[in-house]
C-alpha cells in the first residue's frame, strides 16, 4: 500500500514538474516564425542534401546539467495543400531562423525563403479529420529510407495532396526535436545483448537476422530527432475529409520496413489535437503504454521530408519560378532608389548614382508586371529631390498618378501639356529654332516622323522626292517667316504666289534654287502630283482642329530649353483614348526630337553648368525614329538622361534596338515573353537564363547596371510597395488645382488661337 502511495505521489510530482516546465509554451509557440520555402522547378538536388540539413539543425540541442529543466526547442516541417496549390513551410523559433535558413540554403542553394503569415486550411463549415503517426516498434528499429525506395517518396505524398478540391485543405506537420542519446544506447544494448544471447546456445531461443542488427547499427550511427507526425484534413463533407486522410496515411506505408513502420497515435479528444496542431505543441510526455512520438534519424527524416526536385512531377507544387541573385557589394545605397535586393535573408537598398543615370535606363516588361509603378516611383523621387524631368505618357494613367502625388511645393514648376484640352490649347510650334543648325535638325526630325508614321518599312511611300520637297518647304518657312508654323508649310506646298512672296527672305541659296529652278521647271501636272501628295499626308493633322490649334500657334507656350535649365516638370499626356492613336504618335514623334534639340542648344554653357534633366518615355517605340540612336549616344553630354520603357523588343526597329542595347547603362527587365527572353538572356547570363526572365514574379525585376561606369553582375530586385499607403497619399484636389494652374499659365483661349491661325492662313 505504501509503495502504491509513494508511486502516486511520484506520478503527481512528475506531472507537476511537467506543468511547471512547459508553463509558458503558449507564449513560446507565438514566438515562432513561419517560413515558406520554394525551390526552382528544374533543380536536380538529391534527397541526401536534406540529410545534411537535418544533421546541422541538430545543433539546436540544449545540453548541460540543468538542461532537463527547460523544454528542448523543436522545428516544424510542413506540407500544406489546398485546391491546385501545394506549399512547403518550416516553422522555427525566432532565435533559430538564421541558423535554419543557412542550413536550407546550404542544402538547396537556389531556394527562396520568405517569412509569411500563418496559413489556414480550415473553413467555417468544414469537417475535420485528423491523425498522428508514430513508430510501431522501438525507436532504434529503422523504417525504409530513400535508398531503398524505387521512386522519390515525395511523389506519393504530394500526389495525394494534389487531389484537394474547392473548400478543402490538408496539412502534414512534422515536428522534430533533437533527441538525447538514450534511444541510441538502447539500440546498442539490444545489439550487444542479441549477439551475446546468440553466442550462448542455452539462451539462443531464436536467431535475429544479421541484417536487422546491421540496420540498427546504421540508424544509431546518425543523429536522431524526437518526431511527431500530424495530419489534418478539412473538407465540406465528412466522408471526403476521411477519405483524404486515409489516402495520406496510406502514402506513409511506403516507409514500412521489416523492422518498423508507422502506426496511429490515439487522440481521444479532437479539440486537444487541433490545439496541438495549431500551436505546434510538442507532446509533454512519451510513455511506453501511451507512445506520442518516436525517434527518426537524419536519414529517415530526409526520406519523409525534403524539398522537391525536377523528378517530382506532381501538379500544383508551388515552385520558385525564377531565381534570385544578390546585388554586388559595389552597388550604392544612396542615389535614385530602385528597390530592395533580397537574398538569403539579407536585404539591401539598391540605388543608382547620378553619373551612372546619365548612361540612360531601359525598362521592359509585360502589362501588369510593375513597369508603370516603377516609372512613377522614379519620377516622384526626381520631383521630391527638386530635379527637372519630362514624362511622355501615351496612356495617361502614369501622369494622373504623378499629379495626385505632386508635392505642393513644386506646383509652380509643373507644365501639364494636355493636347486634348480644346478650350485652352497650349502652343507647340514644331518649327521653332534658334540657329541654322537647329533648322536642319528640325527638318530632319519631321522627315523621320513621316517615315515612322507612313512608311515604317521603307517601301517607297515616302520617297526621295517627298523628302526633298518637304525639307525645302520647311526650311523656306523657317528662314522667311518669323515664328513660322506648319500652317505656313502647307500654304507653301499649295500656293505658288505665297512661295514667291517668301523667296526674297530665304537666305539659303540652295533652298531658293529648289523653287526657282527645280519646281519652276517641273510641269504643273507633276508638280501638283508631288505637292498635293505631301499635303494629303500632313493635311490630316492641320485639318484636325485640336492639333491645328496647338501646332498652328506661332509661339510655343513654354521654352523647352528654359524648362531644362530651370528644372521644370513637364508632363505630356498623350492618352490615345482622347487623341486617337495617330495623333498621339504624331505629337510624341515631334516632342522627343524637340527636347533633344533643346538639350543640344546647351553647347553655349559649360558641361558642369548644365543641369541634369530626366526624360521618361513610356511605350517609347511609338516615338522612336532612327534619330533616337543619336539621342542615346549624344544626350549624355548635354545632361539629358533618358528612362525609356516598353513591353516588347519586337516593337522596336532594328536600328533603335541596336541603339538601346548599345548605349543604355541600366537595363531593368520585369516578366517578358518567350521571344524577348530568348534575346535578353544574353544580357543577363550566366546569372539568369531564359526561364527566369519568363517566370519572374510580378513587382520583381532583374537589373543589369553599371557602377561608376563599370558593369557589374546582374541581380534581382524586389519592387513591391505598400500601395495602400501610397494611395492614401494621393490628393485629387491638389492634382486638379495644378492642372488648372498650368492651363491658366500656359494655355490660351481657343477663340484667340483660332483667330490668329485664320489670319496667318489667310482664310
């Protein structure tokens, strides 16, 4: 009786000790960090890499005389499945996150590890089925390991998980805790005792297979972990939940050996199990008659849990579609902020210095990948930093976003150029020029514009006669008519008497002789055929009231050169929805060269005195003539720095494409198509390949840039932003006020403009 009483007291004392030892386990469980791990689909890493990973994680074992007073730390390795989605997670104590991340990266160098929010497989009205597994025999008896299996064990497990339907979810949770050496000693004792008994004929009642003893020796030669395996399934129907659970448990039969296998643990109360699962509690005790967990060595753990490689063909696995790479150390952390380099838990700010920005930037990416968002962020930085910039936007959304974030302190610097504003049109005289050199550059630009609009393939629609005639007509007006416009150019082409009126004021004898010799000696039929053909091409713009009221004004509303020198903010809204595609392209094609002409006029001041001006052009291929190559190669010395963007390389003409890739210092690639990836992979190899360029996540990009003029290795950058915060800063009232201020400051009354044009056109 006394022995029973003492035993009860000892039992109660042990329970009390366990309650005290684990008194704060809820708090500790909340200090765990959930990591989502994704590996490249094409990786060929073998299962034994996971074995080394587990062996290194054993280092979290707490030893020492007083260690029994504290719970051993544990780590949870999990596979979670929902409809068409299978993901791998690792849940780690916060203090061991760095250690575990390093071990995962050591085994899987290409793995992407990110901290994520807690997942949930449960639904409001879902039915839950659950089970826990442990070893059926003594811990030192091994199960089958990957070397003994015909295929990757993960294929069987994930194939079952891939069958989840809408509203269903399943999770396999494997908690591991470094085990002390008791299980190993028991194994050694068993082997030693068996060998002694077999050597003694009197005690050898049966003979143990030598392979069993060898298997025990192999298992006990490696580090072991106390292991809890929990399986939970949630489904709208109880029968479906039970069926999925049964299938998952069946997939664990592949690990059964002649020595050991998994069996279910009795969990009489579902609520207790769910609490243990959600909080990832490790069992408080493990008794022979109430076994809660077994011991698996690193070999066995890596067999059950490892990250997939290319041999696992199960659908819906969440793969790392595109690699990441760290930014080189020489990348500056100050300057124009691009994004964050995230690699193996290390985050770094990525910036581009002012001098390297002068080598220009090219941004490419499909719609919806983050290209426009990046442009907006770059523009806003220049605006906040007091820099001058121009934005040419063929859609209008980019400029709208910029206006809603415009700092009030820079409202006076904004020139909002909206050609669709019919009531207060701004003036833009295409022929404005200060010197004879500029006159010829303007003429060449407009000829290039005509080729781009009407004969991009150089089929002869715009031929030498057309080019010769329009060039001389423009030079005639620029030399003979003060503040001449395209209205006068059309008159020159239509009215011989007007030409005769202007000729005495034409200073260039070559231009004058074009009219007095060549045209005068051309038969009226051929003359009208050529000139009328040219008028028919330009007439569509001159007869359009919206465009005419803009390009027909003799004086531009603002001076591009002054805008550059004074650091103005020029926002050009060429929204195709308002203007039409042809008008939008036409205006863009005359604006871009005009900005270059203005930049080139800075030769009258020293290079050091030239203020940096940043030109942003979205869908720039619409506005890029062969002259664009000259812009890229020469703009740098005039401190005109380009940031151009588009969706497809194929949209660019060959000459422009060669100019872009031959001159830009910074290349930013969001997700692109197969054809473009095939072309661009040569820019990013050997760090990134074609597959990476096609599959990179939204709001992530690959960057190839220069630092102090020297190229550096390409790297990945994360450009995700807190859009809720950004949108909360937007102010439509400020945007509207800036638009109205710009209209009043730079626009003119429609009636006044039309009256002036009527007078100039002699209508």
